[in-house]
């Protein structure tokens, strides 16, 4: 029993780091938008350059938090293989990103995300918290709809399909944050 409590503490820290990485990435997006807006001011190059450096720093810090968080999730009592597979897919995507294989890299990152969502589903089942499982289903369903609408929209010139894809992606993102929050709460 003592070991389970320690495992949950480590796992909760991992989930917390992943949640932190999501917020750092959101801040990076805001900084990038702000940097672009600085291009219309008198100090455009200095401000935009500093903003881009801050954005890169936030992206690197967010990526490190996510990586360490996933590694800590290897202490989970269930589905460690899914976390290990997700980490392996992330490593493969980093290697392929240095080459010109963007489509393959995107597919591998999608597989990595799917494995990690599978981990959260099995963890929610292990914790007997069906709200986590339902949120994972929501993430996957809305993300799949977003991808399908984006694909069809890209073939037809986007328009309303692009907006619909963006809305479903936002719903999926909010559901992902809910999964992280519910998991943290269930591990408390």
C-alpha cells in the first residue's frame, strides 16, 4: 500500500508537469501573437525579436516539462507500456523532424498522443473514475472530427469546414485539460 501512495505521488507530479507544459505552450502562443503585433510599432524589430526569443524559450521549457512529466508517468500502476510507447514515438518524431518527413512526423505524433490518451483511459478505469474515461473519449472523438473536417476542408478550400475544424480542435483541447485536471484530482 505504501508503494501505491508513493507511485501516485510521482504520477500526480508527472500529470502536473504535463499540465504545466500545456499552459507554457499557451503562453508561447500569446507571446508569438504579441510579437507579430509588435511589428507595427516603432521598435518593431527589437520587440519582435525579443518576443520570438521568449516564445522559443517557452516552447523548449514546455517540451521539457512534458517530457519529464511523461517519464514520471512511467511510475503508474497500470498501462506503463502505453507511456513507454508514447515516449518512443516522441523520440522517433524528434529524429524524423530533423529530416524532411513532416507528414510521417505528424502521423507519429498523432500515434503518440493516441497512446497517451489510452494510458489516461486505462488509468481512469484503474482508479474507477469513469469521468476520466468519458473525457478521454471526448478528446479522441472531437480530435478525430477536427482532423476529418480539416482534411476535407483542405481539399475543398477550407471555408466553413476550417472554422468547424478549429472549433472541434478547441473543444478537444479543453477536454484534454479536463482529463489532466480530473486525473490530478483522482490521484490526490
